[in-house]
C-alpha cells in the first residue's frame, strides 16, 4: 500500500475528532499489519473506496466506546473518509467513497491476498479505537 493513501486518513481522523467532537486523539502505538482472518469485536463503520484505488476503511471502536460519540460513528467515519479523499483528490488522486455501513458484530472483511490491511491504533478521552486501511492501488506500487 502506498503511504500517500494512508497518511491522509490518519491526519483526517485527528482533525475530525478535534473539530467535530472537541476531542484530541493520538496514535496509541505504531501502526501494524493486520493478521489475515483477525476479526475483533466492537462497533465498526466500514467505508468502501473506488476509483484510482480500491479498498475499505474501517473505524473500529472497543466495546462501549462508539456508543459515546454524539451523532454516531457513521457520521464520524463519513467525515473522516470525505476529508481524506478530498485531500487525496487535491494532489491528483481520483477516488470516491461509499456511504458507511455499521456493524455491531464480530466481522472479517475479505480482501485479496496481495492487499495489506494497516491498523492504526488511537487513544482518546472516550477510549481506544482503531483505523483500519486496506487499499489496492494500480501498478507495481500496491
């Protein structure tokens, strides 16, 4: 996965939490590659991406954390994805996002074997949450 795709989502997450909720967030630990088949429980917002790159963005909250967010996690995930893709479009990437899908269950997104999922752990006053980014870009830099 190209870092040009990941960084705008990390930045957008911090900006949206601070501007929409008045909550500062910070990365809890280093980002890591999600093991295949891992399906952690929690409240999740899943956003699809298409265009020059294809993939999914998942905002996953630990039990009890997502319910504390005013307006719900769907609006939050949509705002994060919109801001990140707007930033990417401004530098020439052609991307579109879907409406978020909310999951209250354990789930496992199936992605092609050659598409990594990068997990970015965050902490906030509300509790821990995770940004999961799985994007396939065209060409050999995938």
